[in-house]
C-alpha cells in the first residue's frame, strides 16, 4: 500500500523498514549462534560472544547492502541472485561427492 499510494517516498519507507527488520533479525540469530557456541568453545566469554554477534550482524548487513545494489542497478532481484549464486557454487562439490561415492555403482555401457 505504501508503494502504490506514495510512490518513491513509500518505497524508501519500505526499504527503511526492511533494513531495520533485517538488523533486528540478524542480531537475534547471531546472538543465538553465540550462545550455542558457548557449549563448544572452551574459552567462551562475553567479549567473544559480543565479537561473534557484531561480526555476523555486520555480515548480514553487507549482504543486504549488496543485494540492494544488485536490485538498484537493474541486474535483477538482488536477494534471489545471491541465493542462486550460493546454490550454484555448491554444484561442483556436490558432483564430485556424488561421483566419488557412487563410482562402484556407475557402469558406462553394458557388459554381456
């Protein structure tokens, strides 16, 4: 509704809301990761937890910024392109793993 009725100012408001929601969600997720790592890391302290939260949150905001740049320059839907790139970059390792695990089962040609 904001985008249709208000035009450019509405889009800016939606982008601002999206950024704040992304920031809040990134803080929640990075805090939960930092608390989960408490059981795994031997020298876990509050400073390390803070560094983990800041680093992961900054990374999430950088990804948001890059996806906005991709969308702004008209290269396509930024978040979708980043997700596709991540999935497509895992295909070579997936093919390597599949071939390595199934080399005994693969036969090319028939043996009569």
